C-alpha cells in the first residue's frame, strides 16, 4: 500500500473513518454522542477547527483546519478509544477491528474544493436517503452552520462562514442556497470531483 502524503500541519483536511468490512460504527444515539465527545476532547487537545461534520451509520466525515498538526495522533486516539468501548459493550474484545486500520485524510486544495467538501458532508445523509433535507439529519453540523441550532463545542462555525460571506447572516444565507443547489434531483447529490472547480460563484453576496 502506498504511503500517504505528509499532512499539512496547518492546512485543511477532509477526514473520514469507516467501519471494518462495512460494519456499523454507530448503532444507537448514545454511540453517536460518545464518538462526538471523544472527538471534541481530541479536537481541543490538538487545536483543530472543525468546519463541517456528519456521522452516518458506518462512517463519518469531518472537515478540519489544523493549527499545529496532530491529525494522525488525534484520530488514532478517537478511534482507538471508541473501538475499545464498543468492543467491550458488544463482547468483541480480541475478535478484530471495529474501524478500518487507517483513516482517510484528503487535503483541501482551495476555496472551491473546501466549499464542495462542506456541501458533500452536509448532504451525505440526503444522498443516502436517510432524510429529505439536510436540516433533518440530527448528526451533522448543517443546522448550526445555517443558524437553526447551537453548534457542538468542537464546531467552529465562524471558520466556514469566513469563506462564505462578509457577515454571519450573509454567510448563512449563501451556504443554505449553495447546499440546496446540490440536491439536483431527489436522491441525487453533487459530490466533490463532479466539477467542484465551478461551485464557488453564489457565495458571499447580500
């Protein structure tokens, strides 16, 4: 397996972990909440700024700005602690890994890529047909980003807003429009790689 490129210690990364062999990571609301608590602890420890996030049933997505590295160490800490707890709960200790051995970390190239990745994360549950609107999914940061809920302690809404508009209100409005434009047809969503170079127009504005 080729070695992953070095992670920029102060850059933006799209981070994801999947269950081993496609198995569930989360089976209850309490398990979703536990993962977020472990993530928040490590985000604080390593100074991560989280712009977008979503937990699904067998994987998750976080868009993270690093301020002083620590991505590998932090994600290893989150996943190891979560796996150990879940294996103890379900009697799987010594039976194998809960998560895939290596998490995914994709470097964000520019503002357009950042925009497309944020939208991809917030529309993940819509694409999976778990809900019809992104605000209906309880395990993502979309509601906080557009001003419908308070943000999780680790979710730095202002960091994403800074890329979207000159004021919080204009940023929320621009992002809401942008995300809804990603729902092309019911069950069809624009993903990063589908022409993200042209997605930024429409951000900013009133």
